[in-house]
C-alpha cells in the first residue's frame, strides 16, 4: 500500500486501529498537560497571582519535560509502548487531581512541575507507530499521530472554560481540570487493554542497555556527549529564570540547590553514556549494529527549530497581535493566534506525507527553508498591515513549522529500530529546549527581532540538514533468538 492511499477510516486493519489508539492517547496527554492554560485568567484571580507567578507556572509546566522525554524514551525501548503509555496516562491523573485541589501558589507550582512529565508521552507513540507501519507509510502515520495528538492542547482551550461554567460555582475550574485527569486514568486502562507493541508474530527489538543510547565508535561517543550537554544548559536557563534574577519564585539558597540537582542529573547521564559505550572507546561496533550518530544530532537541531519555535510562538502570539494592532481585543487576539496552532491538524501529517513521497532529506530541507522565509516575513508585520493579512502570514509560517516537525519524526524511526524510543526522547527534548532558548531570547528583544532570531537559527539548521544521510536499503536487528532480521527503511 502506498502512502497516498493510506485509509485512516479502515478500522478493520490492525495497524489503523493502533494508530487511532495512539494519537488519542497523545491527545489526552496533551489535554492534561495544558489543562491549566485556558483557565489561567481565573486562577490568577482566585489565587491573586502576580504576573511573575503566572509566567513561572508556564515555565514549570515544560521544565520537567526535557529530562522526562529522555527517561521515557529509555523505558519505551526496554518495556514497550503499551505498558509505558498506559501507565503514564494513569499516573498523570494524580498530579492533575492534586493541581485541581491546590489551595496555594506553592501547591500549584509543585503539581504543575510534576505534570510536565506527561508531556513526555509523545515519544512513546513514535516507537509504537514505527512498529506497525512500513517505511513507505511511516511518515504520514507519524504525522497523523503527532498532528492530531497535538490538538489536545487546542481542545483544552476550547472545552475547559465551558466545562468549568457547566460545573458552576467557585470550584467549577477544579472539576473541569480534574475531569481531564479522570479521562487520562480511564484511557490508560483502555490503552493497556487494547494496544499491542507489534503486529502478531513480529519481534520487538530491545537495546542491550537502555540507560543511554548505544553509539557505534569513539567519534560518535564524543558527538553524543556534546549533543547531550545543551539539554542541561536549557535546564540551567530555567533555574536561572525562576530564581532571584528572574521571576523570584525562590531565593538564592533554593536556586543553588536546583543547580546542584541539574548538575547531578548531568553527571549521572554522562556516566551512563560512558557505561553503555565504553567498549566503543577501544573498538567500533559490528557493522550490523552501527549507525551514524550525526543523523540523531541533525534531527535534534531540526526539532529544536521546528517544535521549539512552535511552542515559543504559541506563547507570545496573542500578546503580539494585541500590542501590534490597536483595534484587536484580547478575545480577538486569542482567536487570531489560534490559527498558528490549528494548522497542526493538517500540516504535520502533510510534512510526514511529503517525506514519504520525495525523501526525508529533501522534504526536511524544503520545510525548514520555508520556515526560515516564514519567520522573515513575520518579522516585517507591523500596525500598517491589515489584521487578516498578518494572520494569513502567521498561518503560512505555521504550515512550514508544523510540517517540518512532521518531517523530523518521519525520519527518526528509520535510524535504528531498537533505539527508536531513546532517539525520539532525545530529539523531543531538543524541541522543548528550543522553546526555552527562544522564550529567553524574547525577554531581551522585541517581537520583530525575536522572529529574526528564529530565522537565523533556521539558516544554521538548514545548512546542517544538508549533511543528513537519506535512509536507504535496510537496517539489521537481532531478535531474541539471535537471528538477524532486516528492516526496510527506504
């Protein structure tokens, strides 16, 4: 079956059922993750939050997602997507309910930090979908999974304020948020019941050690260590922004403690990298186990610019429209900005489909090039533009942003099957790190310069993509019985 004839309505096919089970799990995880956002105005009044405290909650919501995606990626490769995703959805309900019952800013902050872990659910489905779809269809399938699942955040914006009104009373917001936790818990049970890691008779390949990525040679070991460090730098930026020099969420003593925790995490991770790959210091891996780590590094950068800019722009776009156009009200600004997120429903599957059709490297080059031009265009928006034209420009840019994210994860499953969860985790973490970097840049420059910063980063990433190897032929994996199996990747 060719990618263009993939019938998403044919539920008689097991792989189509698994796809729908997976994107719905991701959809629910995002609905829980962003359940606070549409009710933040009400929370500000109820808890008398300052603007700094509101911003701190938004940062805390994504802080833990960076290390969590790396951890969840390892767990997926070791235990399989069914158990990991089902358990994650069920566990996420508890901090969600705790957030709904919070009575102070401190309780809101702690529970929102813990809820950042559910944002790592995305990487689980990447491995699951790759097990069920061949290379000629995997881009579109992963795009549907990512694009439709991402829509869970949009669903929260649309439904939770109305649900809070429906519950009514002073605690309506609590019941609305708690309902997303109940949905997550129940669907976790459904996922454990109905999801399967692989088609019947297929092998689920596991890494020899899942605490860190396996690399192929000494050069790639250095490359891997270097690529891991920016994730911890992003965590240091978060610690800095929340501390005395930023939003003053805590004092110098607590900030030093947070720095120590991040340093400990970095040391532990680096020691695991060495433990898993110390044999590569002396000799390279056998040919059947080898893969070029530069593939992972290039996809890291690609998701840094695509998903990183997506998260950052979503955060600032309503205020950008409000400040730029005098005739725009806060409600209208929100509606205008929603167009940037709405395109995800089609654009991300479109990026995966394009990768299936014309090749991974070519599609990624086209989409990141379009992203670059899109942000150059957005940097020129000012009050003299018609509002609808400005909205059209943002939606056009968004198509390349979301499409580029789809193209990234159309390539991730084709590098090394048994490591797909860990690769997805690292690439996904780079997306969150990108959001941290770009939002930090926004605190120093105006909106126009902010868009130019993203465009400049896109130019660097576009150059890096030209070194990506187009997946071709087959990759080899060894099953539990010691037999070598070939998996087609292009």
